[in-house]
C-alpha cells in the first residue's frame, strides 16, 4: 500500500493517481473526512429553519403546495390560529368560520402588505449629493 501512495519526484503524482486518475483513500486520510463530515453537519444544522412557535390569535397564511404556473400564489389566507395542538399542529379558522387542522411546516406568519409599505413624511429633504445636481 505504501508504494502506491508515495508521490513521484518528477511529476508529484502518486502511481495510483497516474494509473487510475484519482487519489487513493487511505486510513491516514479518513480522519480528515470524518472531521469534514462533522463540519458539514454543523453547517446543515445552522441552516435548517427552526419552527416558529405560533400563538393563538396570530394571523397566518397557508402554503398550498406547488403552483400550476409561475403567477399562481403559493399561499392562501389569511387564517387565524384558534387552538394550538400537539406535535406542531394548529387549528386554524378562515373568515367564514371554517376550521381546519394543519402542521406548522405549512403555515407562514402573515404580514399586512399595507403596513409593510414605508411612508415618507413631508418636509424631508434629499441629502444625496448625486441627486442634488441637475442632469446634463
């Protein structure tokens, strides 16, 4: 095994690398693979979205699944959470009073689009120098 994993002085490649086109995995290189898998697991755990605990009375949107075309909305609603059940399930109610039980991964907190639009008050001046100069 040692002769196949010793690099050549002339080209710096291993014999197995010259013959097969890939570098051999040896027990000495396994430790770095194990350490890399732990780093990968930590990065994956950090990027997984955590379930947000909802509160009774929150207004939410419900994911519908795949859209039929790119202009279809991905959510419907708004719905109101009426009861918190076990295992991440919620009882929701629409504006007509219809009840349904859904899991937490199918809901999204509703933000009113009217409240999300920033307003600019009167009396504010433009302070960017590039916008104060007249166009040539």
